[in-house]
């Protein structure tokens, strides 16, 4: 397994972020989901997660490569965060990665809408790809869609999409709480870890 975090592409991203050295996002606790047939991936989920995935049928998803769609993702990212959280150069580089085959962008709409401009985007996720693995980069959800299972729908869409493309695993990131986190951040991280772990009872 070759980690994306050890590649020149990731070093370039970290440089655009303003870091003097690349961040190593690999960790023994990383939540890595084996990819395969849909029924096998469903079986590998926590029961409550599997139920949520099956209930999340009121959305449509599309994998897009154009700049307008990427800008929609960035705007949603800033809307969900309440601010711009990192340099524009990192977003520009992420868009370049799509054209170079190192990134893929997923946008999600309500099922009542067809794919076109000027419709409300419920969620967006960005994934890095390298060799036979996929890395969860970032995602954002419209605060107005808090009552919908947008996160479950996006991860399940990604699992199916990348499995069909022949990738072997998807790294959902850290499965531990950062030591120096504030109490508020610890609660947020614990909720995110709980969500991610629901997708894999048996990891790599």
C-alpha cells in the first residue's frame, strides 16, 4: 500500500497551504474501507449505518470535472464553515488534480432536481486517488440539509463509484482524537469518527 501522503502531489498541496513540510496523514488508526461488490460493502457496515444508507434515497449524485462545479463545491465548503478556512492556492491545486487524475469531485442534489446550474447543492465531497487507493479529502453539507442523510449518501456513492472503477480501498482518515484538541473539538471529532467507523466493521 502506497500512501498518497508520501507522494509529490501531497507535498505540493502542503506547500500551497503554506507548510514547510508535508503533513503525514497516515496513522495506525486510519479507517480504511475495503472496496468490492455492493452487497459485500453493505454487509461490512454497522447495522445502523446500513439502515441509513438504504434510507438515503432522496438524493442524486454526479461526479463532475468542470470549474463551475468545483467553484460550487468551494462555495459550499465556505458556507458550511462560515468562512474560508485555507488559502485559495489549495483549492486551485485540488482542481488541477482533477485534470491530472489525482482528484475526483462528487456533488449531491435533492432527487427532485435534475443536474443543471443554479440548483441547491446539498453536499459535496472531494477524494484523492493514487495507484489502487482512494483518500477522503474533504466534504461539506449545506446547513439547511441537516435533517437529511447527506453524509451517508456521499460515502456510499463514493464506495460504489470507486469500487466500479477498480480501486481496492478507501481511506476515510483518522480514527483517533487529536491529543491537543479542545473539549468542543474532541466532541466533534468523536462524532465524525463514530460516523466513519460505521462504514467498516472489518478494515484493512
